[in-house]
C-alpha cells in the first residue's frame, strides 16, 4: 500500500516542500526572535527565502531527476522561489498590519499556500 506512495514524485515533492517550509520557518523565526526588534520582518523574509532556496535546491534537483546545468537550474529554481517570496511580501503585511496577527503565526499561515503554487512551476520549468 505504501509502495506506490514511495515511488510518487508528488509525494517526494510534498516531503521536500515540507522540509523546505520547516527550514524557511526556522530561519525566519530565528531571525525574528534574535533581531526582530531591530530588523524589519520583510527583510528577514527575503533573507530566509534566499537561504532556503540555496539549502533545498539539491533536494529538489534529486526529486525531479534534473541532469542539466546546476547553476542554470538554481537560477530557475530561485525565480520560482521568488513567487513564494512575493506571496510572503504581499501576505505578511496584510496579515500583520491589517489583520493584527503576530508575525510568526502570520508567516506560518502563508507557508501553507506556497508549495501548492510552486509545484507545477518547478515541475514544468525549474527542472525541465
């Protein structure tokens, strides 16, 4: 029963996406807890996004079986990651400033949506 799931690229993507979300949220949260009173949360989001892309790219490359140029693939991967960043840069101020949510729970809500959007972009373009 688990064998089809273990061989399904979408399941691998969900696991990698979940791992990426944990890495991103960990980096963002650490930055917020350490320097949040001195550093704007949107700057922390940009930094956490860039670091997460570099750290998770090799995992996604393996999942999608990419064999092309490593640097070219990383650029395409990061361009898609910028889509996640755009969601954060739009949604975080909306949730924090307009809705009054604390920064960390607001960021957690946004993280849930991003993998749903980026899977198709990674599959069709980043790792073609």
